[in-house]
């Protein structure tokens, strides 16, 4: 199978699995919004969840994956399955010990950590104490989800994508179940959500074991931490940790600044980010995960031209998907929140404020997508240092813009600051990669971008016109709202994909041909 087909197939599998998880996540957020609204308790929960979520990306999705996958792929290619299994066991043992220590320290130091990232909460009696309590309950989540990331890397290199990608579905289901059925058993009802996070982390990890065993991977303790491949992973992780840390500090800074804004601001940003992450999780993360093993194989063989070809293809697919998705998010923000969230404690003012934040976040989808494709190219070349420096300057840009914009624009200014810093990050990464690999041959990518501008504009016009007839400020009328929203999205999608095919966008034709072959089978 060619690398392009492998990338497309893997992206499709992970996109399907992730879409299931994201739909469950949307239902989860509807449950949370309806039960708890946007205020004291939800602000505390979302702030507390920031900490284990930050460490998940710190250890798991960022530096660990970036360092482990290229090294594991290289060992499997050059030294065989047996040696690769040994490396996986040593990394598993080392990560198990490190994460155990991190969890103990995190729980003990929770009051200090919570006060540092949610300092503004101190002005509201009891808010910091609730945040601390929720953080202590959820902190062990980082242990389970980081081990899951290691197993995900093993399975992805071996060509298995579905189970790891669908595992977040179980986290969402656990949170929904606990919120509905356990909230009455706690003096503070939102504690049920924290318990759901912990349960979901355990289930996510456990569900991978049958797949691993079926593929001949048997995890066991191995304390040979001086193995050359493990040392290489550790060395690659160190700058990667710094890069991920700087990136995640952006999220913490945004939450910290939001804690000084009016009550509900943290919740508005959370709910808007959740919808923003819907297409991000389905397409961007899936493609980034799919392209890393392919580019790692090509880098291991010294095939830099093949690596560039895979990079250009992934970049074109990202633009093809994220540009219309960003436009769609802007026009669909109020209708989506009105349909799915406007009930119970979540009224139209909450809908409007959350939609404004989403509109500010939306353009960043394209820039974030570009970054998530460029960074795996550095990782495939075993260069985790270059993205670190760029991440540091991105952090400075985000913090400076956040401070400047939060006054006049409140929480919307913080969302806009993150979008502008994402633009800076994408451009800086592309420039750095060109210096490393020489000419990237992006003329075809620019041509793809130009070709899809007209279909995107036509799609936006159709979606805006269709949704302008909706009673979005009114509560209820769910059936009519759902039908109108579906009609707007469906009409927009037809206009966009039809326009891309008429403009002869090669990537769109390739995706369409693949889908047609699947249906024919």
C-alpha cells in the first residue's frame, strides 16, 4: 500500500472512531450544561480538569508520542518485532514508575497548583476549595491516560488505529453516566463528573489489552532503562517536554486570565473550545497521528523526498477540511448552542457569549491544522528541539495579546489571542521546516488553497442564508431547529464538495474516489 493510501486509510479509520467519541462528547457537554449551567461549580470543575488534561498532553499526546513512535518504528524496521517488544516493555515500566510519582506529588501539592492557575477564584468564597477538591479526585487520570498513549503508539506503528481512537468514547460515556446517576449521592453534585473522569481513564486503558494480546504484544516489567532505544526516547522527550510545556502554558495562561473576568467566563471558553475541538479531533488529530508513522518510516530510510511528498499531501488534506470547517463554525455557533445547550441553567445569554468565543476561535482551526502536520515532520526527523523555540515565542505572543485584548473584549479577546498566536506558530514552523529540508514544493498546496476559496465562500453564503430563518433566541422548538441546522449543514457540504470537484481539486477527487470504492464494496 502506498504511503498516501496508508495515510488516507488511517485518517479515515481514526476520523470515524474519533467522530463517535466527539458526538458522545457533545452529548456529555449538553448534560453538563443542562445540569450545572455556566457558573460557580462549572468554572471550578473546568479549571480543575485543566490540570490533569494539561499533564495528559504534557506526557502523553505531545512529547511521549513524538519521541516514542519514530524510535519504536525504527527499532521494529531495523531490529525486528522481538526487540521492538522489548523496547515497549522497558518504556512501559519506566513510564509506570514516573507517572506514579507524578500523581503522588500532584495530589499532595494540589492546593498550591490550584491557587497558581486559578488565582482569580480567590475573590469568590469557596471556589478555590472546590477546585482543589475536584483536582485531587481527577489527578490520577493522568496515570491511566499517559500509559494509554504509549499503547496507542505501539498499536499505530503496527497498523491498528481504531481502538485507541475510539477509547475517548468511554471517557465521555463514563462522565455522562456518573453525572446522571451519581450526582444525588454527593453533597456537591458536580463531584460526580470528577468520579466519571477517573472511571473513564481506567476503562480507556483496560480496553486496549485484548487488542495488544491479539497482536502478540505481552506487557511485562523490564528494568533495563539503559537500553539505547530507551535512552534515545528519553533524550528526544526532554526538549519535547519543554515544547509541550510551553504550548500548554498558553492554555493555563488563558484560564488564569479568564479567572479575573466576570463569572462564567471560564465556562464560556470551555464550551466554545469543546465545539472548536470537534472538527479538530476528528480530522486534525487523526491526520497528525496517521502521518507520523509514515513519515517516520520514510525518515528512517533516508527518503526525504518521500517525506516531503507525504507532508504536502497531509497539508493539502488539512486545508481541504479545516478551511470550510472554520467558516461553518462561525455561522453555526449560535444555532448549535441554541439547539443542544439552551435548556435548564443554560439560557440564551450563555448561548450568545459562548458563540462569540467560538467565532473568535474558529479561524485558528486552519492554523492549528497546519501546525499539527508540520510538527510530525520534525518528530519524524527526530528533531524535537526546533518546535520548542517556536513554542516559546508563541507563548509570548499569546500572553501579550491576551493581556491586551481581555480588557476591551473580555473572554472573546482571550479566544482571539489564541487564534492569532496559532497563526504565528504555523508560519514560524513552516519557515523552520523549509530551512531544515530545503524547498518543500508547496506550490501545489497553494494552488489547492486558491481552488477551494470560491467553494468555501459559496458554502458560507448558503449556510448563512439557510440558518437566518431559525428562531435561535427562543427556547424549545428542537425539531424545527434540528431540521433547519441539518439542512444548512447538508446544503453547505453539497455546495462545497460539488464546487471542489468542479474546480478539480485533486485531493477532493481522491477522497471522493476512495469513498466511492468503499460504497461499491
